[in-house]
């Protein structure tokens, strides 16, 4: 994958994730739970 396409893909995923967190309550809760679980599992090791 070319660097330009990769950067465009990362930017699109970032924008979609931000919009989902702002406007979709259930999805934002799921993302928050997954993120907290990920951070907790890596912080204890």
C-alpha cells in the first residue's frame, strides 16, 4: 500500500471514529470499554 493511500485511510478512520464517539452513544460506550480494557491489561504487566 502506498504511503499516500495509507495516510488517507488513517485520516478517514480517525474522522469516522471521532464522529461515532460524538454522535452514537452505544458505540462510544463500546469503544470506551474496549479502550479501558486494553489499557488496564497493558498497565498491569
